[in-house]
């Protein structure tokens, strides 16, 4: 199962960045791994475009946090993250497939 979390780059939880809080929850719950990626352009509900070309809006570019693990673990942690985010982000979960690299498959066949 894959978890995807969208948050604004300037969103905070108390004195901590929201994406840092999400990563901490993922680590504390034993999720296998996570990556935070920063968007270069976006718009949301209000249709205001945020871009790295505009100094005024570049601070709130989206951060996308992706994590993959077993369904039970992802579903459990997704609920906790949704509670933390409130109205300040979006949480998605969906099925995914892990594809091994060709090198790994070849090595497995050679043995």
C-alpha cells in the first residue's frame, strides 16, 4: 500500500514544520521508508498559483510525502496523519506494486 500526503511548504504544527511532524509519525510507527519531494508549481482550492518563479508564493510550494509498507500499517498511520493535518493537507492511500530491478531478477535466476 502507498501513502501520499500533500502539505504546503510553510504549514506548521506549533513550532515544527508539518512535513517534519508527518515524517516523525511514519518513523515512530515503523513505516519502511518515506520520501519528501518539493513541488515547483501548484494551485489548490483557491486557484492561486504557487511557483518557484514568484518570490511571494514560493515559500508555500507543495511538499509531497510518499511512503510504502504493508496495508495494515499504512491504513493505521494514515488515520493518525489525517488527524494531525486537519484541514492543512491531503492524505491518499492506494494499492501499489513493487517491481524488482532487472539486475535483481537476473541474479535470482542465475542461482
